[in-house]
């Protein structure tokens, strides 16, 4: 009678199983690489040394990059200790139904149109078209009210960014009016 002794070599199936059980390590690696990228860019910044003060232009990127590294390491440690992300409960969605491709295509077209029109028309007009088109694509049935809301949102956004925050947005033909 012959008996076979089990070998201790790892099979490809066991390797795939370990990777599947520790798939969150991929997220950890991505966060780590992103943190290194942010820190590298922050440290390579050219800043005006004439400006003095406790908070400079490098502060936020350094804090964000360090935070990304810390979260990446903590996530990796948790996963290697056996921690697992909880499966999402999901929404009340019937997965057997097909996706709504029309809405996705309409939204993609609206965003593409915004990107093309922002140069010649400026932000106020192209932003109004963006908000109006997004409302239509997402199923709004208030066809008389939506353009007014879109124009108001666009003008308000333009005013906040251009006047209050000092971020210049293209004004287009309305540059002299606004």
C-alpha cells in the first residue's frame, strides 16, 4: 500500500486565493503611490522665498501627501492582520435590468459640449448650457424653469470664482457686462 505525502509547495490556485483575500492591498499600494507623487511634487515646488509666514503653498500638499501615506500603511497593516472591508449593502437596484445608456451618453455629450464651448462662449453661457443639459439628461420635467435656474447657477458660480476667490474664468462675450 502506497501513500502519498502532501507537498508544501504553493499551487497557483492557493496564490490566487491569497491575492483575492487580500485584494485591498492594491488600494493600499495605489494610495501609497499617490502619496509619494503628491509629496514629490510638493517638495519640488518653486516658491518665492520673499514671502514669510507659517503657512506657505507647500503646506496643503505636504499634509495631504503625508495623510495618504499614513492611510496606505494603516490599511495595509489592517489587511495583513485579517481585516476585511465590509461588503456594500447596495441600493435597492435590480441588477438584472440593463443600465441607462441614454442618460450616460447625454451627460457625456453635455460635458464634452461644455469643454468645447467654454473657450469661445465663456463660462457663464457654457456653464448655463452645462447645468441645463445635465438637468435634462437626468430627467427634469420643468422645461420652463430649468434654463432660469441654470443661468442663475452659472452666473453665481462665475461671480464666486472670479470675484470672491480670485480664480479667473473666461467670460466670453459677456466679459464687459460682468
